[in-house]
């Protein structure tokens, strides 16, 4: 050929017809760092701050299917007067992150309120909203939430708050399989 054809690295093809595959390609490998993980297998850890009805006991008997595996963290105003209930992670460092995400199993049945996820990069002195759900989400079929929380990147004293607001009986919010992960500065291997 007289011109260099366009080619894609790592496709295992001889795109420029020179008898070699993927030459002069530098593969990019993205490495994720786990900042925090919790599946509530042993209940809500003592290092977490729970108020207003958060529990790992499904005392109201909600049926919550895959990907949930009991026990899970749940706040339920069906059989408990909840008002505002907060579940806050312990502090963790994200100082080496260029971006970050929060992934978790979710089931929210809205009745008379909303739920939100707030993040803090200063140990809980100030909070920034990352997600607000004011309608059923993951109900009746649980779902996965994948939330960008990159504004905590480079912070040394990060916390995540799950906030449930419901002043009337009937709604609930369950979470499980929680992962806070970040992407450090891209690493290139050749």
C-alpha cells in the first residue's frame, strides 16, 4: 500500500500487511484501586455511623432478590418510624485517584420522601450531593447503581453518606455489595 491504513491496536490482525500483528502498539492497562468495600455479611460494621433505623435486620420482611444476599443494609419505614436515617462510611483516602466511582446493589421503594447519596472530601464537615432519587429505583427488581464520585479524587479524608428521608410509613431502601473504586493516573506498559 502507498498510504498507512488506519488500524486498531490489540486486534490481533495484520492491518498494514507487513506480516506482523499489533506492532508499534503500546497497550494501555487501566488499574482500579478499591477504596472501600462492604457486603454487610456481618451486619453494619461498627466503624460505620448509622442513625434513624438503618439496620442489617430485615425486620419488616421485605423480599429482595439478586444481586442482594442477606443480610443487607436496609432502612424501612413500613414498620419503623424513620424520619431521616443516615448511614455513613468510615473515612478513607482517595489521594492517588484521578477519578472515582461508587457501585452498589440498590432497591428503593419510594413512599413519601426521597433518598440521596452525599460525599465529603473533608471527613464529613461539608457534603456534596452525588445522587437524588425521588421515585422508585430498583423496585420491584433490584438494580446496580454506578455513580461518578470523582470530586473526591485526591482527597485524604473521604466519607460517603446514604440518606433516607421518609416521614410516612411505607417506603424502604436497601443497599448491598458496595464498592468505592478509583482510577489512579493511567499506567502504560509496553
